[in-house]
């Protein structure tokens, strides 16, 4: 398996050194003492890594194989209807291989989300799919589960053993004869809107020309511009269309803006750190230079901070991502390199230190919190130059970004302050 760099969208075929982005301040807490992990500890939700076994480890037919599972701690956090509004299906309903089911459950996945319910049986049937669903609602599982199910480990070629790559790299390997894709059964394009933009679409069409004529193509994204529709008409055969985007933003994310001058931004950020109960936060800037400068400022204020951007060496980016994901630091400053495909369950606050230029970028940024139906907070620092852009993005996403109050209710973004009883009461009111 070849892994894609985080700097670029990926396509699936087959199926404390300032130079490394790790700046550490003093152990000053950022208003985050109560019931939360401190710097150096693991986040509240364990990021369990698992390998799907090649065999059932001696489990015989009729055995209660579920008793042999090594399950992660159960996640009792309240989830929104983005992931709970299902038909009631179970993963066992899809007649998946036992080894795959074991891997699914050991990852902590209990029931399929709406996008997984819609997608998995159709993908298993071999039909092309065009699927649109919100960030953080289970799109990766929607295509990975059927992809893994269809792998025949006895066949020693890419069919789906799986290749994960950026378009330019896999095309280079194909043309050199290293990657032989003539027997590929399935091609998945995650973040399809990006992969089918003018930067990549010629490469994608070139790759498709090397695939078998009866290949299956699956497209997944939160946004589908006209470029995706043109590609679909040309290359997909009677695709099954899934649209779970009645609204664009996640239900669990509360959005605020703070009107500030450029000089006030760092002071405002310091105030947020002292008043919010942050589990982990991602802070976005619009340039690599501003990322490094802000990370330095944050450490000078006494808070632990990592940073990541596209100009860093890949090995440093990998290390920063790994350590942040494992809870070794509370705050991460980054560019839009980190807006897509990043799933860190412990992130409950996203801060746009620099406001983005487009609604698409804004949507992907704030989608880094509130993952899989959980609660999150998005705070935007707005200068006078951003005020028209703020209104435009609100209108395009049909969402409401409110002025930040003097005190933010913790039940909006801190799991332990949001009870099941409160959720039921809110549902009744709606």
C-alpha cells in the first residue's frame, strides 16, 4: 500500500524543535483543567489503531466470535442526527467477511452512519456511486468497507490489493509499468471536488484510460461543483446518487465571530484560551509565514503548540500529525493543508485566526471539529476587511455565524456538559 501525502487529496485505486513544527510552551493550562487531559496525556477518545487479521485466529463456525474482540472504551458522548438519523441497519446486515467485521468493531465503530447505510450495499453490488455527505459523517467508512470486502487476498495483483496515491504519483508509476492497473475493479475518489478541479482532472482521465472497461468508480465529497457533474456524465455508468446535504454545516458545530483589528488578534486568542474549555484546538492561518509566527507567539504566551504547513519536510509533518493526534499537544496552528480528510475526534474547537476567502474552505475548516456527530465550536476572528466575506459565506452556506457572547455555554462544545436528557429536551422543542 502506498500512502498519500497529506498535502494533496488522495485517490484510491484497486482497492520541540521549531524546524519540525513542535513548539512547546510552559505547562500553563488554557482554561482546560476540569475533567480533561493535560499536555502529554492522551485525549478523551482513544485513537485505536487496528489491523484486520488475515484469518479468524482459530475461531470456528458457531463460536461467539464477538467475545474475542478487543474493543476500545465505549464513546458515551451525545451524537447529533447527522450520524444518528439511520434506518437501524447493523454492520452484520451486509454479509461482510468475519475478519472485516472484527476490524470494524475493534475500531469502535458500532453502527453504520446514514452515508454508510446508503453507500455500502450499493458499492458491494458493483454500481458506480456519486455520494455527497457532510465532513465528519463517515464517508471514509462508506467506501473503505466495501473496498476491503471485495479484496481477494489469493490474487497477487492490484484489484483491490489497495493503492492509495495522489494522481500525479500513481500516473507516473502506471506509465513506468510499476503499477499495473488493468485488472483494477474499483477506483475511489475521496474529496472528488478537488480531484476533479482543473488542477487534477486531466490526470484523473489519463489514469482511467488504463483501467479495465468494467471498472467501478465511486465519488465522495461534501461539495459537488459543475466540474464533478461533467465528469460524471462522461465516465460514470448510471451512477447511484446519494445526497445527504439538506444543510451544509454540521449540526453539532456552533459558529461565532469576534470583530477585532489585526493587532488585537493575538490578545483575543489569549483570552479565548483562558476562558474556553479546550480539549484540542486547530487554529488556521492563511499563509505558512503567519503559521510559524503565530505558533511562536502562542508558546511565548505559555501554551503548548505545534504547527504544520506544506513547506515543511514530509517526515516532520507526519511526526506533528502523529503526536497531535495522540494528544501530546493541545493546540495546532496550520494552513489549509489540514482542512481535508483529517479526523481527530478530540478536537472540539476550531479557530480561524485568519478568515478564509471561500465558503468551501470555511466549510472544510470548521468540519475539523464536531466529528461524527459530536459537539464543536468554530470561532472566527474578523477584521474590517473580512466583513463582506463573512456575509457572503453565511449566505452561500445558508448558516448563521453569531457575534461571540461574553460567556460561551460549555454544553455547546464540551461533551460532559451536554447530557442525554438535555438532548431529548432540545429535540422535543425542535
